[in-house]
C-alpha cells in the first residue's frame, strides 16, 4: 500500500505556507500518512497555539474518513451523529482538512488551521493541488 512519503509531505507544507502568506494567515499545517500518523508539521510564526491540535485533528479526520473535514461535519449534522467527533481520539468537523490521493487511493491527508474555516479551506486546497 502506497502512503505519504517525506518529500511529498514537505512539498505540501511549502505550498500551504505560500498560500497562507498570500491570504495573510499564520497557520499550522499538519500532514499525515494513510494511517493518520503525523508525517510533517509546521507552525508558522504567529499562529495560534490552539491551532496546533486543530490542524492535526483536521488531517486525521480526512485520512480516517476520506473526505474533507467540512464535508465530514455536514454528514455528522445531516445524519445526527451526535458525539461522532469524540471518536478516534477527537476529530474535526469543519473546513481545513482534505485527503491526499494518488489515483483512487488515499495516501494521506492535510489539515490547516489558523484562519477562518474558509481561509483554511483555500489554503489546504492549494496545498494538495485542488485549487
């Protein structure tokens, strides 16, 4: 099974930082492999301390449930899955996390936190190439 390698993880971080600077956001960026294990992480100078955990949760959410973390939140709401975000040691149910795919296979995920949910989504989309 192919998973996220260190080179790709670092490239994703670089792309996220580029877009975060463009949008004017100091962000935390977390990249996880297909098993939702942290592969790379960066906290930009000035990023909120609380965003460290949120970025990692967004990435984990999108690796464990292969969809955007905001879409995951919509499913939770529509299906009335109260408490679902408490599973798997805590998940995130708002924008900023996206899976990374290779073909039709999820090889990892990225989580961005530091701006509004919409800003985080813009950054993570750019980082994974889903502009």
